[in-house]
C-alpha cells in the first residue's frame, strides 16, 4: 500500500441550480494508517443519491448540511484490509458505512456495520440498502398499501421506484410507473409493471394518468413533485394515500416552484399526504430483509445498478441523477469488489 | 296559516368568483299542505356555510352540485307545526334537517332528526351541530391531537375554528388563532386562546407564525389555504399533523391559486396532511355530545352566533362568510324560535 494514494471528493462551493463538476474537487491524500484500535477500510462502491443535493444547501434540515472544504459523506460498502488491534472487525470483513465519496478510510469501528454479502455487494447500496428500505417503509407503513390496490409511482425505474413497483406487484396491485425514457419503460415492463407513462413524451400528464387509472389511484408514491403530484391528486380515489418520499423536480430550483394547485381535493376525498425519511423506520429492517429475500427467491424482486467507474467520476454520477442517467441505483465503483 | 306564504331561495345562476346576490332568487310559494303521513315544519334558523360554495359549481364532488332553478339545501332547525297522521313526529317536536334556505316544508319524516334543545336552538347549527362536530373529528381523529401540544388554527373565530381552539385549550394545549380583525382577536382572547394573529395587519404572515411558535407547531387546523398553509408548513415540528378542513381562500378563485411552494418540507419532517369531511366521522357523535356537554358545564366551551334576520337575506349572509362578516356561526333566522 505504500505507493497507493487515497482520493476523496470535497464540496468546493455550494451549487446554485443544477450542480456542476466545478462545485466539487478531488483531493489526493495518503492512505491513512490505522491508529491503535482502528481498522483500514477500502471502499468498493459508494452511493450517490438525490437527497444529497439537500445537504449541499446551508440550512437546518433533518441531516446537517455538508461543509465547504470537507469530504462529502454518503453510503459506501467496502472491506477491512488492515487492523491495528481492533477486536470487533477482522481483515476481510465486509462493512457498510457513511464514509462514501472516498477510496480509503480508517475507523475505530463505531461507524461500521458488518455484513455477509449474499448478492453482489453494490446491491447493499440499492435494493437491499437504504433505497430498498425506503421503498418498503414508504409503501407499507407510510402509504399503508393493501393488497390489490391501484398504485402510481413516479421516478419508477430508479433505485427506490423500481422496488416500490415490485413490492406493489408482489401484493397483487395494479401498478403504473412514470419514467423519462422508453428504455426505462421497457425495463419496468420486464419487472412486471402493468403500464408505464413516459412523462417526457405523453403530452398532458394529467390526461395520461387519468387514462391509466380509469377508476382512480389508491396509493401514489411520490419521488418527483411538481406536475406529477398535481396529476396524481387529480386522479386519487376517496381515502387515497400519498407517500411523500422525494421531490427531485425541485431539488435544484433556485426559486421555490409553485405547489400543487389542487390540494383542496384532499378535503372532499379524505386524502392523506405523508412525508417520511427512512431513518425513522429502521424498526422495519428485519421484516424488510425477510420479505426481500423471499420475493427475490420467488422471482418477484429484481434490480440492477448503473455503475460509474472511478471516484473521480462521482460528481458526474451524482449530477447524472438529475438528468435521469440511471436505471436502478446509481453507484460509483471506487475499488475492487474484493480487496483481500 | 291560510294567509301565510313560504319563501325559499333558489340558485339562479352559477357564481363566477365571489358570489353576488344576483346568483340567487327568492320565490314565494304557498305554505305546503302536508299529505297523508306527512308533517309540516316551520324552520326557525337555517345555516349558511362556506362548503356550500363548492356545491354551486357544476362538478363531481363528495356531494352533488346544486341545480339551477332548484331550492338550495343546507342544515336547518325548526319545529313540527302540523301533522297529517305521521306516527313518528308530533306537533311541537324540534327537528333538524337539510331542508334549509326556506321557511316551511312538508316531510314524510325520513329526512328529519328529532332533538330536545338544551341550549338555544340555533346552536344546533353551530357548536353543537355540524361545525362543532367538524372541529371535534378534525382535531381529535384527523390531526390526532395529544395533550399539551402546540396548535395553530386559521379562521379561528369562525364556527369551526372557535370550537377547535377551545377543544385544544381543554386539552392543555398552547393555541394560536389567526383572524381577520381585532374584534375577532378579542373574542378569541375571551375564549382563552393564548395568542392571535391578525393576518390582515401582521405583515409577513410567515414571520408572525414563526414568532408565535418559537418551538414550532404540532398541529395545524386548516380552514383557509394559500399563504396560511405555506406559513404553517414552514413552522411545523417533526411529526406534525395538518388537518385539511377547508380552504376558503380558494373557494371563489376563478383560476386555481398556486399551492404551497414548500411541500418538500413534509418529507424531512415527516409531516402528515390529511383532508376530511365530517360526514365520514359520525361514529364519533356520541363522544362529541358527551365531551361538549362536559366542557360547556366546566366553562371550557363557549360559542356565539352571528344572526341575520329574514330568509330574504340568506344570500347576503352566505356571501358575508367570504368577507369575514361572522364571528362564530353565521345563521339566518327565518321564523320564531318556538312556533307552537
């Protein structure tokens, strides 16, 4: 390791509007030497997620903002490659952490979770990780999905959306997904989704949603905001539930975009809109793992990742999220799958 | 009764924007003669409510639209003054019905509810009627109010709002009400409300709400919409709940007004927005009556009505709702309190 270097990505300036690569800088540092009680971890994959855009704004939120000049954070999976007397982690252990956006790091272990990979390790950043758990908690707890309901999902081919669609299908639901390309629509079809809407080519989104739901929507899983939310509200059934998971449409807005003009519909129909962040729902983790394993075995849960190579390309991968460049989870490969 | 006439109000044309008296016509008819099995009812008070504006629009909703040329409907209280062999109702019985906007009507009884007045009968159109029940269900079930929470109420001196404020105070909550005049603010103070905001004179509503809630809002009871909803969302605490009861700000809008631009806040804070109509919650009626009686006895529940005289003035009373002309419930006196 003596001639190896670590590379990490820092926030150089706060983005205004859509982030550009100029907002980031890559810094080369020495691979850290684990101090007494520490382990050295080499990351294999790091995660880039839309929610990170919010942390680039200097404001109070449910997670503190990233600081300029500091290394960014995010989910990562890697392997312990050296230990200086740590008694909890051994060389070869696979670990998850929030120490993403970098290749190597030293840790005392408190911020690491050991895991035994049953599938390719990058999937623990996607379907089997935070995005999958987000889909699970959002659909089953926040939206309180019942069997055989009628479900609309936006950003439906993404890391969260594609799992939402398949959980709903596994529950016998009629599922319609909104996507931004015909390739993504094809992918959703291959997952068993009943119908897709390409919001870029469908014309009037409200009419397209109305046509796909002649008897209305029971559950809308919101990842996008803006016109999608308005179209969904216009087509909800009495007692319908909307899980507010993300609003990627507005993460880069420099002026607050107009909200849905039709919220008054919620009164007469008794609709519920409920926001959530997955971190409040980790009490469902064991159920999530059990159900995902069973669905995967039964062929009812599939996933894929869009893999970008090289930590130096992680800003580009992150920016690509807002251009719809990913199908499934966007991850960045920053090291070998197996380092030792 | 031979020389007495009935007067009733019909919808003459559908209002565009704020209704005007030209949208209504009063028609003089004979006082009906009860047919075999029918009773004759003389109304004492009729109700005008903001929700009726929605029924003047020709669209599918949770209640069917009013039809042009037909007598309007709404809550009413009155007394049976004659019976032609009806075995369920006797002369002198007090009855509630949806046969408002008129002085007299005949009924077979299926659309009548008998009641024994314990308080002035017009209160059964307000605090002890549909508006009071709306406050009760909205605050305790929809918003799931807990003791000692921090509660914001808009249109707080109105028929619903003034009951919401007092239920919340009875539960030990800190209560702030928004109103449109200093007279209404004074009235709320007399009901024990902790603090009031006059939205017409406070300047920046968001700043005024923030100042009133230095540690944030647990429950917002929404009667207004627009800037009120946006200001409330900006100041909610994590896990906060918003009961969407009414949005009077937009009932007369000819173009859909912009929605709240800050709905994304709901995600990070895990907020719930839930719409409701009281008709879905009448299973709480016995609880409502019991609690209201107990609170009234303990001096914790007071109410008043704004009484307009004469059925011919009911369109004006209705229009006055949108100008903030009422404190407490707006009702129209169309006959004597006791007819027989």
